[in-house]
């Protein structure tokens, strides 16, 4: 069953006793949709706050318009009423102050007009007091026309009426001013509400930004960082990367791609190894092919010469192989070649290089040992070959021998060394086959410089 | 430097904005009708210049509207026909908006509230037989008296109202409140010792407003807005204090 890593998450319990447990992860969603939903929610909430703010602002505009168009004219009307009441009081004072009856009558006329004026009559309290004042002053003026000293006697009475007029002026003034309170209260309340809503909207914006950043960080940035880290260390040598549960489909897709990429890397590595094997090995014997041997031997030879270490090369050729082929067939020849290759692998050291040089010819490179030690090793190989019976597919068995030529390679290029070994091989063939011959250029060295480094190997 | 000069030229080329304090010279003047013998509402001062409560309110309204106003003097009886026929734009006189008048002209918002007074010797009451009542010809007071069947003595201007009583041609006078204020300043009139009675008839009291030509309905809104502004900004109250002893609005 193919399970999506984003839908099923595996992890081990801390105790580690019961092994991995599968639990369903939250259902994955598309990042675009998730953030679009979040943005839509925010827009709705912010839009609502803006609409509410606009409504409050409209209330303030309405209240101020009402204040200007209705309340202020009304306040001015109250002020004019207060002014008329004050004028009434002043005309009364004038009636008591002047000595001329004509002036008194003139003031009385104004008092009559004020007391009868619609601006006074429409205010019940002011109208009552104005009428009372008019009657009192009218009586005073009438009495004064008869006796000039009479007004003074009623001045105390007038003082009380004048005081009431003064208080009425105050009341009317305050009454007028208070008319503005209602509109101002509405505007103030709306402004206060607007301030709260504005703060709420700002907090909303802040919370949204924080939530947005947290979600982006948690569901996008962190997974991307994990993916980046996994990609930077992704290798066929390492295990497949492990990702935590992710809720974003896009992240899941990238994580799956990384896993697929890792699997592909491993597959490629396996393929590479197979191809390398095919490119470097001889198909029949499984030994190195000539090209790979020459590359490897060249590197090893340079290393040995740089550190002045002993190194020896050899050429080997199966004796009378053509005759064997002609007698038993190519399948028998192939079987002998494979058997010899197995014998070589079994006899030589791990560090020795050997390849099928061509046909029934083999090339060798022996690091860290000189021709003398190599000769012993080669001799052992020759002897084991001589003793070997090769079973053929048809049930028969054949025997094969090998001739080997050795040459010191510690002071010459690989080609020269191999040429010398090849000459030694021909010498072995010439001397009767099934033997090991050390190149003459190496023989002198055997006598003069005994190889002590690898003496313990045999 | 050249950029600043260009900006200056552009600024100069711009037409004066509506908010400019400069009156629009190219805007046609409004023809305003006023009375010249109705103190303290409308009269000529010692220099012969027209002034008075109604005249100054009209000037303030024209200033608020930023229009040029040309003042023409007419009599009360000639006032209403001139407005109703469209010979003038505004009648800057405190007119009571009677039904008959409303049919002939438009009325702005009221600029003061008025009432009518009966001034007569003590004992002479309205409607008394054998009493001749003086009033300004063409006024609501004259119309009211005639409607009541009173014997009326019409004069041409408010300034002439005292004469019939002083000479004995009339025994009572029916006048608007503010005209009565002016009559009280005439010594000979005051010496008559007249008693004051407020006539509480609906057609004789109430809101007084400027008349507007029925051919200029677009002026109504502008004039009303200008009146509202001068009532709010204190201009109206200063005019009130200058000409009248108490607030008449």
C-alpha cells in the first residue's frame, strides 16, 4: 500500500519498546487556498470594522450638522431672549432712574413691546415674568404721573422683580447652552466608539500579521528550510531524508519529490557501479580488463616510484593454449581461462593487480615487493596451475601450465617494465614453458639488493 | 526663477474662487427695493445715505451672497406691484407673509418678528364708531382696517404717520411695532399721551420677511442661506443693536 507521507506519519515511541506507530496526520490543504481563506477572513473583519467606523463618523457628521443647522440657531434664539429680558430690566431701572415722565413713558412703551413680542411669549416662564413686570411698571408709571415721588417708594419691590429677571436671564442662557449638550454627547459617544473600533481594527491587523507570520513560518519557511537542508546533504550513501508532518500540499509534493530524488540517486549509483564493472572487468574471467589495468597500474607505479617503494610487474601466458582450443574447443579454452583466473584470485594478494591482457595472456603488478619476492609468488602460482585439473562441461578434464616473466618496475615506466616482463615471458617459453623467468635487468638487482621488505609474506 | 514666474502667471490667470472676498464684478447686480421714510427700518441718515435695520440686513445679505446690490427707493404702495411684476429682485422690507401676498411673490426666511399696535387716546378702542384710523397705504394694517370696516386715513410713508393724529385728522393709528417705536420719538406725538394696545390678529403679527420676485426663484435658497449665516456670525445682532432697543428676531 502506497501511503502519502503527508497523510500518514510514522514515529517511534520514546520508550522504543513497541516500534513505529502509524497515526493519521491532519488532512493536507493547499497553501494558496489556506492563505486566501485567511486573507478573506481578515478582509471581512477589517471591512466590518471600517464600515462600523464609517457609521460612527456619519453619526458625528450628522450630530455636527444638526448642531450647526438647528441647535446653534436655537441657542442664538435663547441668547436673544435673554438679551430682551435684560433689556426689560434695564428699561425698568430707567423708569425708576429718570425724572422725566416722557422718558418714563418711552421706556414703558419699550417694556410693552418687549413683553408682547413673540420671542418672549413663546417662552412660558419668560412670558409670565415679562407680563408681571409690565403690569408692575405700568402701575409705577401711572402713579408717577400723579406723584413724582411715588416711584421711589416701590423701588424695593422693583429690586425683587429685577433680581428675578436677572435669574431668568441666567436660566434662559444656560437653557440655551444646554441644547448643545445632547448633540455634543452624541458626537463624543460616537467618537469614543470610533476610537475603540479603530483600536480594535489596529489590533486585528496586528493579530492577523502575527498569525500570518507564524503560519508562514511554521508551514512554509520551516518546511522549506528542512527541504533545503535535506537537499544539501542528499546522497546515495545516506538514508532517505525524514520530514515531519506537513499540512501544505505543496510542501508535501516537494518532500515527495526529494524522496523520489533520493531513490533515483541510489538507483543511479547502482547503475553506475554495474556500468563501471562492465567497463573495467573482463567479461569472461572477471579480472580487470587491459584498459583499467593500465590506468590503475600507472597510478600505483607512480605512487611506488614517488615513495621509492619496490614494485614488480609480470606477464603470464597459458602454454599451448591454441592447441588446447583446437583440441577441446573454445568452450574448453574459456573454462581453462576462468579456472586460471580463479586460481590467480586465490593465490595472489588482495593488493596485487591482475588483468586479462589479451587472449590467454595476463598482466600483473605487485606493489611493495621486488622481483625476488615476486618470483616466489609467481612460482607458487605456476605450481598450483601445473597441479590444477580443469573440469570441462562435457565431463572431461584438462591440465594447463603457465609461463611467467617478471620485471622490476621501480625505476621505469609501466610500458618499459611490461616490455621487459614480456621478454622474460618469451624467455620462459623458449626455455621450455611452465616456468618463471625474471627479466635480466631485474636479475642483477636480485643478486645485489636482496628484498627484505616482504620476506615474511611467504 | 522662471518656474516661479510661470506659477505666478497661472495663479493670476485663475478666475477668482467662490470664497474670494472680492465681489464678483461680472455678476449682474440685484435690484433691491427699500423704503426711505420708515425709520428705524429704512431711512436716510444725516449724510443722505440709505440706512436702517432692513437696509443694513439687506446689505449684509448681499455681502454674504457676494453680489452687487442696487438699492431703489419706493413707497409702500408701489413696493408690492414692483416685486410681483418682476421689476425688482428683492423687497428689503419687513413684509408679513399673508396669503394674498404669497400668491404674488416669494418670501425669504423671516428676519424679524413683528406685531401691530393700536395707538389712541385712552378710552378709544379698536372698532369704535367715528374713529379715523391712520395707517400706511398698501400695508397689512391698512388692509386689516378696511376689512374691519374702519374709517381709514392712509398716508404714503411711515414717517408721515404722526401727522394725522397731531392735526386731529385721525384719532388712532394702526402701525407695525417698529414704526411705533419711531413715533414715540416725535415729541408732539408723545405729548398726545396715547395708550398702546397690542392687536392680536393673526394677519397683523408674525414673521416679517423680504419679498422676492417670483421671476427669480433661484434667489430664495441663496438669500435664506445668507440670512442663516449672518444670524450665526453675529452680523445680524450687531445691526439689531444699532437700530432697535431689543432683539426682534
